[in-house]
C-alpha cells in the first residue's frame, strides 16, 4: 500500500473528485463562490454571473448532483445554499492558496476574496 492510498479511501477520493469537477467550470465555480457569501435564488445568480436561466439551472443541477448545494422552497422559487458550511471555509482557503500562487491577483486591504 502506498502512502497516498493509506490515508485516503475511495470515498474521500470521490468527494475530492466531485469538488474538482464542480470547480472545473467557471460558472459552477462562480456559483459556489457566490453562495459562499449568502444563499441565493437561481435568477439572481444568473444575473450576477451573466448567464441564462437555463444555463444556471443546468449548473445548479450538476452541483446538486455533486452534493455541494441544496435548495429549499421559497414561495414559487427555490433558494440555494452550500450543502455544508465547511465548504465555504474550504473555498475561502482555496482562494488564499490561489492568491499565493498569483500574488498580484489581490493587494491586501482592498481584497474581498
């Protein structure tokens, strides 16, 4: 058994792969980053990210299938949120790692990442 397989199970590997799949598309990554701030309706997310409502619906279905977001009825609409609060923290940490790799991306105090 290699050190990598000794510390990760098939379940852990699948979970990381699902997150990687979600983040591999800029729209899905944008949805997750937006939901990191607050729950939102699909139409508001579509407007914020500049995509059609159909495109947003498809991406939200993908994120639901990955187990990363969930929705609750809100009148005639649905309100989406991250499925786990730890995901918001993980995305924030990922943003810090990304900024370290590209230090000019954000200059300290004015950063809202």
